[in-house]
C-alpha cells in the first residue's frame, strides 16, 4: 500500500496515470454513477483528473492518501486512511474516508442520495483495491 506507483494500478476505472514521484501520481479515472442519478448523460459518468499523494504511513500497517482534483467542473478533495490488522490466520482491513465535493456535485444532492452514492463507490473501489493488492 505504500508503493504508490504499484498501488495506482489497483484503483478501479483508471484511464491513465503518470508517476510524479514515489509518493505522488497524476491520474485520470472515470466513475460510473449508475442509475442513482437523474437521466442526464453528462452526470452518469464523471471523468476526474487528480493528484493522488501518499501522505503518511505508520508502523507498516496504516497508510494515508490524499486525492485532490476536479470532477464535473468542480474541485474535489478526498482523505483516505487504510489500516490492516494482522489476525494471525488472516488480516482485517479498516478504512475511513472524508470527501469534500465540489458545488456541482453538492447540487446533485437535491436529486440523489449523495451519501449512499459515495458509500457505494467507495466500498467498490476499496474492495477492488485490496483484492488487487493481494495478488
């Protein structure tokens, strides 16, 4: 999880990326919002340009990332912490994320349950990320 150039390949829906340093990557990815959004084609699938940065690691079992970028014409910021606890016969992964969505995405909350949408996308992304890293 601390090898960002390797970890970036495990983020779902990556279109392309550029490794800027061992702790920073510029990435473009596409998020499919699905049928939860109104039938406006431009809002069903959002392309995001972002800088993903490894911001901390503690004791080898916890890592923090910050994602800053633009989506749907608005600035977004995400802080993500992933912690892996050894259970002896396996591991348990805990994660926590805080997102600041741009004004356009906030306005969507009038039509869509943004919390539910963000939770679904986050859980799908984290699950795919962890499964990929296990390979």
